[in-house]
C-alpha cells in the first residue's frame, strides 16, 4: 500500500498492471511496458508491476477448497490485494473484454473480493474504435467489483492508423501517444491518493 518517500514527496503507490492479451507481441502489452518506462523516468512515486494472468485456470469453483484457491490463483489475488491501484490494458474481443481478462476479474472477485475500493484506469490498443466498447464493459464490471475508474483522460488507441504507433517489437514509439499515456498515469496517481485521503 502507499507509503511516504520523503518530506515534500508524494507517497509511493503500487500499481498492478494487467494485460488482457496473452500474446507476447501484444500491443496492449507494449502499452504496459511503456507505462512502466514512463513511470520510472517521469512520474515519481508510481511503481508499476505487470501481473501475469496466463497461468490462471478457467474459473471453476470446484478448484476452491476450505477458503483456499489453487496456488497460482492465490498468488495472483495477493498481488491485487497488495496493489494500491490497477492499470488494465486490453484489446476488444467481440465488442467486449477479452476472455483471459474476464477470467482474471472473476477469480479475484471470489470472496473475499480483492478488487474492492481500488482506483483503476483502463487503456486499450485495438483496431476500429481502439477498444472503446471493451472499456465500457470493463467499467460496468467494475461497478460490481467496487473498482473506482478514473473518468478522464480516456485512452483508446487505433493501433493501425498512421502514423505508426508501435515498432516491429510492439514497443510504443509515437510521442503523442506516449504523452497521452503519461496523462492517464498522472490521473491515476492523483485519484489513488485522493481515494486514500493523502
């Protein structure tokens, strides 16, 4: 959770970043890499960690036993519990959130819900509208999970519209997009501290 880092400095906040795509070359994974770089270079007090969801089994309550979850699920839930806020980056699949992301949301919502009362931001890189419809569905899910999303700035990136946004390794190279991403992170930082009364 947030901790002070020195006189006059903003408290440190831990952000758990979750990529809704399992592809190593995913543009959304590239957005998270850029968010980590930006936070390290120009947003003091923000520490972002990519929390993987690849190994999570499909939600099956038969896997739960006496208040315990499978070890990989326990580890994932602990990462979410320890975070001050959440950064979601996900493509749009069939007008909605990706299946791996929905699975992760569901596992961490099993009692006790570890998403509750955390600030969150959502970004997306996709075709067409840039993933906007998936973000709206994610916000609807967040209502039940007691996640508190920042409202602005919104970040919907059409990854295929010129000029090029990513290089061949899915690294974000467009300066204007990087600045937009930075503004999302600054908003998430401010909202997290506000929710925590800091």
